[in-house]
C-alpha cells in the first residue's frame, strides 16, 4: 500500500470483492450484498453514526468503481445490481475522471482557523484588533470565537495570538491540491473543478474519509475479456517496482486475468527517448534556451491550465504509452488496449490517444489478483521482450534525464529535475516560463519520486524504489 490507512483498505476491499464477483459471473446477482457483508451488525465496530449510514457510504463508493457518478442517482431505491447491468451494456467508458462521494464527504470544517480552549480572553485582544474582516468576537466566557461567514482564512489571528490558542485546521484534500481545483459547496461537500484539475491524484489519498474516487474502467475491461475479445495489457515501467517477484511472473499473472498478451510500455519509452533526445538537440542548436519533458500527463495538464506560457518549451515528443500503444495496435489491429499504471492523469491522456481504449491502475490490478485468487509466486515466468534499462528507468525521477543522456548527444545537457508538482513548483515553472532557467533540459514529474510514487500505486514510494532497483539489476544480470 502507498501508506497504511483504513480508507485505502476499504477501497481495495471493494475492488477485490467486485473482482471476485466478476470472476464468478455473479456481479449483478451479488453486488448488493457487498455493503452488508463489509458492514455487518457487530457491536463496537467503527462507524460514522450507524450501520445504515456505513452501508450507504459503501454503496455510493461502489458506484464510481462501476463507472458512475454518485450524483447521477435519481432513485435512492435503485439497487447496485441495476447499475451493474447498465455498466455491462455500456459501449464506451465514461469520460469523467474523478468524483467526490458526497455521502462520505461531510466531516471537514468550513473554516481553517479555530479558537481552542487555550484562549485566555486577554485584554490586548490582538486577534480581534488585527482581523481585517471583523470576524472575531468574544463570548460570555470571555473567549474569542470566529464567525465562519466572515473569516477569509488569512491566518493573521493565529500569528497574533500570544497563547497560540488559534489553530490551523486544514481541509486535507484542499491542502493537498497544488492548483486549487477542489473546494466546498454551500452544503460543505467538496467539488472538483475540471477546468483547474490536473489529475495528479494528490487529493485521492489525502482525504481521511476516502470520499474521492476514480471513475473506473474495470467493468468495461472485463466485459471485453469475457466476451472473448483480444484485450492487450500495457503495463507502465513502474510495474517493475510493485512486486517482490520476477517480472516475468507478474506478467503471467496479468495474462491469467484474461489478457491476451502483455506488452511493456518500456518499449515505447525507448522511442520516446530517441525522439526526445533528437528534439532537445535540435531546439538547443536553434537557440531555444531550454526544453522540458512531456511524458508526465499531470505536468502537461498543469501547463495547459495553469502555466500556458510554458507551452512553447514543452517537448512535442509523445509519451511512452503513446508509442507502446502504436506498437500494440500494429500487432493487434482489432484488440482492446489497456494501459496499466499508477497514474490518474493517464485516464485523461488515454481519452485523446487514438489507440488506448481503457486505463487500469496498479491498485485495481492488485485487487483483481486477490479477487481472482492469483498467486504470483507460483506463476510461470514468461520471457520479457527486450527493453533498455534506461527505458525501464522512466519509472522514477531522473529516469528521463538519464535515458536522454545515454543517447550520447553532442550538446551539453544541463538537466534540472522538478520532482513533484506542488504550489511551490507551480510558481517555479511560472518563473521558468519567462524564458530563463538554470539548465537547458527540465524533467518534470507530478509525483515526487516519479511514477513509482503515483497515487494509485500498489506499494509505498520507498518500497517501490527499492524493488525497482533490484528488478532492473536482475534484468541486466
């Protein structure tokens, strides 16, 4: 797991239970039992308020896994079985990427600054005297209180209080979002603004109530597999860091899910490297001051929506997924192609890629291994198609830089790594977009640590890096 918390465990339990029903062809018959089985009538169980609320939350969390937005519900009595039936009849995957399950999103405060019981009601009253919106008053006990209707969350009162009695209480998803794409409505429910969202996925794991979900393609993928269509898996290079098993065994396990073939996206990364190196050389020789990478779709979305002046500096080279899908389409013209990776932003990229049909995350993949009861350790290892060590190294920060340098360019490459997109790095990119940077080749990754640290990875970043290094060393041996 990316890190241990109960909301992630619940999400993966929902996925694996759904996978088991798909395997047994019992999705429509048994799906309505999942909330009841996961929230049984037990005393002492951790619940929001009651068993019925907990079961309702689980129901609404299953909706995006089936490919629906919870707000689409028009009849509260409509069972999940009906949604599963409609999902199986879909001919195209949904275009939405993220949604908020409003039944689960109810506990965060609307105001970021709260007065604690440490307040002494001091005569100086610096909090009240310095508040620019007159949002602070004193109650009958002499303690300060903040009017949420007037407070603008400037934090002046917190800094002014001599007793440190005013605390900052963040809204975790809003705090995690680097571009201000998520905010509360008048009912206190968070909403994601698609005009701003870069699909970095930071909000997904930041929410302590697990209320943010991807709109999944898994029903669409396995409907195609069960219909007998050729479905090809395109696992990202970062899959080599997800399991402590031989890579060939992991790919065999993917085939046991029903995929016709497995083709490494690292093959596409080799094409990306060659094209990007050539483009960098051409642009630097023509007098352009620098060029940035283009393989991270989260970064590309950030440029499109928040740093438009950087567009002319972004490489025109396509991503490894794009080139790998081209190779797969040449080999299997009539197949369905499924990219498998740790990235939410790939769902957005797949929508404009003419060859990629669906996206599946590592989290979903591992949940399906569990639901299908596939033991990776006992799988026979298949022989991997050759990919260079540098192309497989795309999985981590610095990997693209190392791959381009390995091309033996005749120009002096002075690389910079923007390792993770946050509020600070967005400001840095805006500064670079004016045409000056301390280097001439900038690698930008939305996730700190690279794709291995993606929001839908199966393991945490440290474990992923360690396993990726071990796997790359074994493949070169």
